[in-house]
């Protein structure tokens, strides 16, 4: 496994209608590095966003979608998604506050 630093773990936030419904419960969804584990994700969220205390992390591996262009068939890259739940006394994550 490669040496992954905390700033390489979180790739981007997932902003969909389903993920936005969890904001009231302090659940935030991120696309993360495929080799990152739950403890690495927890550490990255707490270091990148000040005042955030992580209660739990749920992860899921997503296979790439099948894509076709004429006779050529291939797949998009595999991804990993993490749903991070913050504790009740922690601050909200600021990048989601304006949505």
C-alpha cells in the first residue's frame, strides 16, 4: 500500500439530493482514496476541518461503470465513498453550509 497522507485521503465531496438529506443528522459524504481505511478517513476529516469530531465512518466500494464506444467496451475507474457522521457537539463542515 502506498504512503497516503491525510490530505490525499479525501478527494471531493459528494453533493447529491440523497447525500444532502443527511446534513441535518451531521452526515457528510465524500469520495475518498480507494486504499484509505476508516481510521485514515477519520483522521483526515478531523485534521482538514477544524472543530469536526468524527463519531463513525461508513465506507463502500463502487465498481466502475461499463462504457462503450462503438465496438470497444471498457470500464470507468473504481471509486470509494465514505459517509462520515459527526458528534453532536462538533462544528459543521463549512463547505456544505452554503448549500
